[in-house]
């Protein structure tokens, strides 16, 4: 599918910071009309003039808490009306607190599943009828290399991303005969607030580099890609094969507790 340049428009959840903001910047530079959604409307409104200055055809900031699942269809409809259509919808909003099992962190684990999985599913579910009605478009889901293997202290995060991966696979099958592209991007460590407190971030790349790579992949309408492709295309399959004992080395207690307490916001 190739959309005419005059019709290019994009809707991004979690756009007030991190990967969502980086994607908004990248697509503004490419001349898209950009709908940016997040809880922190003030941050979006502050970002709007920057996106316009970078070349965005238009900018539509809209408040959205993806945990309020019932509100998502209405927000997407508003964005579609404001921009005329939605060529690309990116389900990006997410959180990543540590949630060690049996340590009294279940509420954080539930919140992680609600935001990362149910919020993304609700966004995608509301977007598909809009794309069908306008004759096509693209759905983009942001998962994670953490979905490839359950990680100690991050079980809920790993589970949310693994489940979203399967949901996107199912969507790809369901719309196979329709003019709807489905893209899944699975980032490794990109330098954002969600991971800066972690004691180790192997192969970390800058937010600007990650956003540029992801924007190019989205425009090429890839099916699935790790971000960046190398080294994660080799590392993730290897991690899946590692014995559990190799992953179960006891971390320092203070470090584990620090990771568990921190709760990044639903951007």
C-alpha cells in the first residue's frame, strides 16, 4: 500500500515523551499531519509548536489515558475528523515498573497489563473500523525484546509484550485480505525514562537514533522487526535457549527493590 503524500497522517499514543515523542518528531520532519495523544495534555501542547516548526502539516494534541479503555474510540474518532483520515495508528503508550512476584507488587503488575496490553488492544480495536471505513491504513504495535523471555522482576512487563505480540499476529491474519498493513516493532534498550534506572542496558541506543530507525521501518510497512535489527535478531533467539539457571543469578536485594518501586508514567 502506498498512500498519497497529501493524505499522510498519523496517530500516536504515549506521545508526550520517550519513543512516542521521538516518533512524533520524526514524522513531523517528514511532513505528516500528526495527532499526538497522552495523559499529559500540557506536554503535548508544549510540543505542538516544535512539531509545526519541524514541518508537520498539522498537529492535533489530545488528552488520552489508555487505561480508560472506554474513552479510546472517541479520541480516535476526534483525531480522524480533525486530520481528515488516519493513515497510521501507533499503539505505543506503556509503562515498565519492576514487579517481582510474591513481593506485594501485584497492583503494579495489574497496572502494567492494563496499560501495555489492554490499552494497546483497545487502541487497535478502535482503529481498525476507522481504517476499513476510509479504505485502508496501517496499524503499528510497539512490543519489546523483553517479550521473548520472562525476565526476573519484570514478569508483568514481559507478559504484556508477549501477549501484544500474539495479538498483532492474530490481527495480521484477520486483515490479510484487506488493505490494512500490520507492523510490529520490538525495541531493545532505547535510552528513555523507562529504563534509565536499570543497572545494565546492553546495546542501548539513543532515543533519536531509535526514533529514526522506527520511523523508517513504519514507512516501509515492515511486518516485524527488532529495533535495531542487529544485534537483537541474534540475541533474542539465544536468550530463549539459555538455561533458567543462567538467568536466575541472585541480584542485589537493594537493586531489585529499587527497580520494583519505580513506576514510569503512562505517557
